[in-house]
C-alpha cells in the first residue's frame, strides 16, 4: 500500500521545469501533476491543490525542503494524539512562537486534563539549521525571536511545541477543508502579516481563529535548502 501520494502544482514554471516534472510523472514518481501556463500565485494554486488532495492527511510543502527520516511518522503521532490540531510542523522555528496566528493553544488547551507544560529545552542546533537555511545572522535571529514563556507540551506521552510554520505543515484533510477555498487574489507571493490576503492570514490565522492549534515536533526533521 502506498504510504503517500505526491501532488505537484507547476505554477507557471519554464519549459525545462515542465519537461522535468512531466518525466517524473511518466515514471510514476509524481502521482498527480497540475500544470498552469501562468503563475496563479501562492494562495490560489494552494487552494486548488489542497481541495483536490486525496487521503486522510495533507502535507503542504514548498519546493526547497530536505526531508529527514521519520518526519512523517513523528508528525502523525502528534496530530493523532493531541486534540484540535490545525497542523504539525516537523521543523522547530523560534520565530513562529508567540505570534497572533499561533495563540490558540492558550485557550484550546487551557482545561485539557493530562496536558503537561515542561521546560522547553530548546536546542541551539535547531536555530543554526534555520539561520543557515534562511541565510541570516544566527545571533540576530535568536535575539529578535526570544522564547520567553515557551513551554514544551506533553500529552499522553507525546511531546510537541506550541508553535508552527506553514513552510511544511501536516493537517487532517477534514480540518483543511474548513478553511477552503481561499478567496481569489492577484498576489504572487505569500505576503506578510499586514496583508489580509497573505497566506499566513488565510491559512495560519484562519485555523487559529477556529481554535485549531499549531504544533511542532520535538526534533528537527526537515531543513530549508
């Protein structure tokens, strides 16, 4: 039985990319391939591919991600154990903590019996991986994104951090369907927190406002390349 189906949205790429993807599709390495002659933008293309994705889970991934062993298994453990999960990120990023779009855990988990709040024990190696992948200064990245008040959550023996980034995000299909389709817009890139039609507001904030919690694995299982 296939563990997963690989869906690719070719968002107005050049002919060489089209040929490369078509070859992989023919060889069976890509299960579903959608080609657009024009760049529809991040949110529009994502709305299409998320809406048609099969399976119980949907993992949204950019094209510049390196996956490590057991990333999927560890993500599924969290999403199947913790209640009301919006999505799980297998990539601890401190800049996702204490943001308006990652605050649902404060209320959703407030009265959950058995939820433990532990010292965060954040690893320096995670920050090094993120800073290197982003091409940013490590010291400045750490100073700009303090972890004051961060706790590691433990529930039914599984640990996770109350933060998450849509850079790589695993969700239950039934959860994602509640925020689809995204309203059409002419934005080509993701946008910022100040933009109402940005991905972070249409995706992250929308889930957060519905009480769904974003969680991150206790370990770095993907890298930005």
